[in-house]
C-alpha cells in the first residue's frame, strides 16, 4: 500500500499538481488508490498532474496510528523529492480527498500545525496551497460521536489509537485550527453515507477560527458522484480544482 501513481499530462511542464487521497473508511479492504483512477485520468487530460497516493488502512499490519498517517505523509512529501524528475510545479499544489480521504487531505494540509511532541511531527511538510474535501469526514471527534456516519464509530478508535492520552490532538483537523490554508468542502445534498451537517459544522468551526473555508453544495447528489467524471458534481469539483490552481476553467 505504500505506493504513489503519477499521472502526467502532455507537455513539458512544470505541471500544476493534485495530491489525491482515496477514501474507503480508512480500510484497505474497502478501497485503494485505483478507485480514483477515473478521476485522475480526467484531471490529467485537462492538463493537471495527479499524485495519487496510497496508505495502509486500519485493517493492515502497521495501519491505524501512526502508520496510516505516516504513510500518507511520506507519500505526500515524496512529491518534493521527485518534483524535478516529473516536472511538477511545487508552487501549485492542491490536496484533494474523497470521503475518509477528505479527512486525510485536510490533515496533510494542516501538518505544519502538529504538536512538536507528536510522533507525526515533521519540520517542513509538503507545502499545500489549497485543500478540497469531497464528501469528507473532516472532524474525527464529531465522526466518533456520530453513529449515523457511513463508516461507523469503531473504525475511528482503530484509526486514532484510543489507548493514547488524547488521541485526537494530532489526528483530528479542527484541533489544528487555524490551518492558514484555503479549504473547500464539496458535498452532495443527498449524501446518505456522510451526513451533510458534518460539512456545515466543520466550515463554521474553521471560519470561526479565522480560516478561509467554504462549502459548495451539489443538489440532488450523493456520495460517489463527487468523484465520477461525467456528473455535474465532478464538473463542479474539477472547476474548483482549476480555480485553486489558478487555471482558466
């Protein structure tokens, strides 16, 4: 699971790049990076490089805390090492995550705010310009208290390491506010997997903390459409990505 697929557009570069994080309730048995291939290919064909990462889920040896987080962080930071080789523009990086990957994308964007005593702290994480969460689970504490979320609550205990003193201090994004990075949440109004209130509540908390955060609501849309090219939801997502990268739509 410790792999990255690189999708490169035509042309000499340097290419703007999306760090893509798949969902699947943080469980490898549910999804891996290939579930994002269709979306990655569409972005590549529109002139955007995609750094499609994978990570060990809580159901794999070494997954959970800190492995799942460390894998995602290492995969993201590898982009800096390989940027010259793949002609990637490190000044134009957007993190994009779907479902549970929405949480990890937001967490990657906020790593500079991690407590220094955290096992996940690094001095210079990958600089992310903008983060976009698609039907995400942005607040782990709220998710753990919400049995109606599609991933359930037990998986959160496995993810954060509930035997630690304060397992949310370095794992739940609102604990890192203000991130100091633009955040866009895109959610389907008819999503039956991720309750819509999770998006509205998170945006309100981020804004109250002084962050630039906004919510794009897609009517008559559920969960998987957000990463399905050809849908109105994906069209809106792609437009948001291009805007965040400073590209004409």
